[in-house]
C-alpha cells in the first residue's frame, strides 16, 4: 500500500485529553404547557405538546434557536473540519449500480462521488451512454430525489416518482422514454406506493386521501389502490381496491407476463391479505388468496398457469409454494422450496428461483429450478451481504452486489448456466481492506438467549478498554442488519474506533419467532439484548463506559432512547436519530398506527399502556440523572417518524440537566426527512457532526495534522473478511 495520508490519525494516533470543565450550555427556554392525558385512570402530563404543531411559528422559532445552540457547540470542536475533509475525500469515488434492461436499452445509476443524488444513465445496443434522468437538476440544493422509476414492458414509456425535501409524499411524472420528453401527466400527493404498468395504457399506484391539517404529521390510515389511464385527469382515476374499507397499506403490481394484478392489503407492518385480478378477464372480479393478516405472502411470478408465492404461513423462516392460478386459495398451496433453519428472501430471474438466505446475519444463496430442485449453492466472494439475482426470464446473465463492513459494494455478473461470477464494477475507495478485520461473536442476553454481533476495527488494535466504540442496533419490524460498507464507519475506524453491530431480537435475522420475541409486551428483550452487547464489549476490554457510544435510527432511535434512560451509566455518548420517542402518542401521527404489531398502543388496554409508559424514552427522563452526552438528530420534513418525537425528547432532556450535566443537543436538518433521498452533502455534514460530537465528549482528539503525513498503514495478510468466534 502506498504511504498515504491517514487522514485523521496515524495508525493508532489518538490523543486522550482530560475533560476540562466547560461552561454550561445555555439552552433555549422551552415553555411547558398544561396538557394532561388520562390513560385508564392514570393522568400523564404532556407539557411539550405544543411542539407537535409543525406549522406554528412558535415551533419554527424553537427549531431555529435549538439549531443555533447546537451548531455553535459543534463549530467549536477543533477537529470537526478535519473529519469532514477526510470523509469527503474517501466518499469521492465513482459508484455504479447493476444494469437493468428495459426494452432493448440498459439502464444503470451512477454517482461520480460527491453528487448529491445518483444519476440514471442508459446505453443503447451500440454502447452509447447518455443521461436519462438527473435528480440533481430537480432542485438547487439537491434535496429532491428520484425515489423510483418504472417502464412499460417494451420500454417506450416511463413513470418516475420524486420526493421533495425527504418527504414520504411524492409525485409521479410520466415521460416518453425514447425521446425523454414529459407527457404532461403528473400524479400528485402519492405516498407509500409502487408504480406498475398495465401494458402501455396506464399504471397502478397507491396513496391516501390528502389529510386535513398538516401534510407532514396528520394521521393517514386509509390507503387505496388506483389505476391511472393515460390521457385522463387524476381526479378520474379509478379506485381498484380500498373503497369503503379501512386498510393502512395497500399495494398492487402486475405479474411479469401481464396476466394478473396482485393486490396486498394490511393494517400493520406485519401480516397482510392477498388478492388477484385476472387482467385477461377483469370482469371476473377480485379473487381472495389469503383472507387474514396473520402471515405475510407475496406472489413472485406467474408461469404456465401456476402462481409462485413466497409465504411465512406455517413457516416462520419462509418458504416458496406453488398453486394453480385458477384455484389459488391458501388451502391449495403446495410446498416448492420448503422452510429451512435459515430465513428466506427469494427472487426470480433468468428462468430460475434464487433462494437468498440469512445465516447468522450473512448471506447464503441457492439457485433452484421452477420445479423446486436445487441447481447449486452460489459461491459468494466472502462472508457478507449479497443482493440482486433478479431479472427477466430470458436474461441468462444476472447481477448481484456483495459487501460487508470492510468491503465496498461490488457488482458481479452471474451466469445462470455455469454458476460463474465475474466482477462487473468494483469501486476504487482509497483504503486497504486488509488493514481491517470484522469478527462475529455470540454473547448471552439477560434471559440466556444467544445474540450475534459483528465487531469491526483496524488490525493491531489493542483491547485496552480505551478504544472509542460505536455500538449500533435496530431490533424491530422484522428488519435484518446485515454487513454493509460505510465510508463514515471507515473514518471512525481510521481514528482508532471500533464499530459494533448487534443483531437484536425484534429484527428478522432468525425469522418470525425472533421478530415476535421483540414486540409488544416482549419489547424489553430488545433493550436487554442491546445492554448485554454493551456489557460484552466492556467485559472483553474492547472499550469501557467512558468510551462507549450507542447509535440507532427510527426504531433504533427508540432503542437508544430507552437504553440510555435505563442504563445511563453504561454509555458516554447517545445518538438517537429520527427516533420513535413518545410511545404513548406515536400512533396518532401519520401512518404510526401501522406500527402497532411491534409496539401495541397506549389505547389498547391498561396493561399495554403501563408497559409502554415503562420504557417510553420521553416519559422516563428523570431530573438529576447523569445521562450520556446526547446528540438527537432529526429532519424537519420527516413524515414517517414526525420530528415532534425528537423535539419533545430533547426538551425533556434539557429540562433535566444541571450545570454539571453532559450536553443534551438536537440537530435538526432543514429540508430533510426520515433519511431516504437525503443529499450527499447533508449526509456527510450530519455524519461528520455525529463523529466529532462523540469523540469530543469522550475526550479524544484525532491527530489531524493538515499537510503532514501520518505513518504508513501496515499491510497484514487477511484470511477472511469475517471470522466466526464464539463469545
């Protein structure tokens, strides 16, 4: 490896400064109201209810004042600019997605490095490249993103959806894909929707009726599936499903061969009904496949009169079944790829079924024929996360991506006939992965359950209890945390940091039972798993409470808020991002009621109310408690987890501080939402501030010597990117 400047630290060059006394932070005064709610005879004050009004001038003033205090604090961190410079330098590499064919043209996304949004390119059959859609031209500040684009089967028309300021609400715009000219048709106020063409006459999409009050925070709980016929106004779009019935999430998509419209309907994020409509005979009406919301099922494909369906019905880890399309009810389903001990997520392409499994949080992929016979287990580049293996039935070359915590996302082409993989696109990131190691350990939670965790750091790191460590978790909604490369994590590790990811209950790493074990009246299991991860890192001398930070976003923000309230002495820094922090009222905002499968609600019954109140971060902040230094992050346009959660939590935390308390700050991004579509500039700025705040409050100063070379990184041969080790 060349003797490069190791941006912020020579191999292990950190300075640990004694924390000098700093003048107390003068927080903006946050008034307390007199609102009190009665829950089953228990009165609960809600003094910061006024911060829920995202349209009020008073809330806007509070946001401005809080940001002023926060950025004044961050501006004084001496090495903040050096972190940002290094992050920008490492981030500045070309990223290319896997190509996909529409008609006779191949499309792909590309970012030259620091572009705020990735650009959609295309190449014709002669290899001529041109820009098809550049989201960077949608707005001056790069905060309008391209959330999806869907083509007709022949590729002559495209419908694409944009999101402005990070909002979940978007617009669908139709264009002539051959000429790149807009047709003049725009569908407004679309939320939680796919786009699925029916031939070239029109497309299906889903949305809610525009709510009364704030578009960002008002409750939305009746979703409908519409059909838009080209050349007609939006107000004449036909409701296909959802009229006169309350469904919080409704989706629709057309099978690859155009034969059937598949409809899904749900009231929560787990469990859904399943229907189909024969598009060759639409007057036959909608047919029910699954009439309850006890499980999750989706149609993968229709082929030769048979439907291929993924389901976790009677199979918590998932399986693939097959059924006659003329008699598709659940009672007629037959197993094609049976359930295994690993969690299944299948895809289709090249005339095959690809069974993508998660085994202890890493990928294993097996290729199957349509008769359910295995063709081969695919040899992946290493232990990590593989995604892709999708395409049209006639495509013999498919593409997949592979990554882990020390390997940047690389695109491979895959020959479905021979099983061979070839690198298609490998990013040129200016670092040597052989200088880092990821090890998987297993630790025991409070109730004896075995939990996996992957710990990543620079080789040669000493377990001396003084390593700055960032522990990340999520633990909810059946979502699996699998290994993925991050420039921000690389910068953290360059500075001697350890990055640890715990695979907590509530996630999807071990199937539905694992998920259910972290829901409703078992939610405390998730927090106990996270606390046990921290205790493992401390017990095994990776770090100590003075150098341990915890981070998580959304449901992970709840995780951080709850654990810092329950075990404040265990952590030096807490970083809750866009968190669900008011567990008594989360279901009253936007689509929050749909999260009840995981949480339950305070309106369910007295037992559920008391359980939620017992861990709700907002309701468990106690005056005089020594909490970790806390940087709450959110976006003013977050209409998934409304920023009021973060506003109220920060206000309560600040009210509980004393002159000797650690900082309790909130950083509020303007023109940003829950995270999707955030510009590169916004992302780098936020990640810089998170790392600078964390190291500063640990008393650690990276040796950032501008213009001076650090020691050369040592090359140490690597055996495997991830080592399995029992803990």
